[in-house]
């Protein structure tokens, strides 16, 4: 748990500071103080612990789509060689 987050919550709850005053005192945004207070109210002291910033899902890492594979039954045309007139 990050002690700064818990200190912010306790200062607001026990000392009666407003979220705006606490944000100015600790150098965080007023919205972050409100977020910490909401987390503390729902989850207690463990709620203000840092959370992972990693995405919960990774949609681009699924299985390979069939359109990206080579179709062995397709009739491939050989590449034409360029002549001097085509340049």
C-alpha cells in the first residue's frame, strides 16, 4: 500500500480538510483525492493501494486470422520483369 494515499484519506477524514485543500497540500489533483476517498469507503485501507496499469485484455494478441495465412490452392502469378520502356 502506498502510505501517501492512506495519509491523504486520513487527513481528509480525521482532520476535516476538504479534498481541494488536501490536493493542494499533497500535490495531487482534487479528482484523485475524491477517487481515493471512494476507494477507501468501498474497500477500506486496501482500496487505496496502487492498482495495476496493465490492460485487462489484449485484443491484438488473439489467434491468427485465416486471411493472414497463405492459401496453397490460389493460383499465383509470377512477377513480370520491367523493361526499359516501362520505367
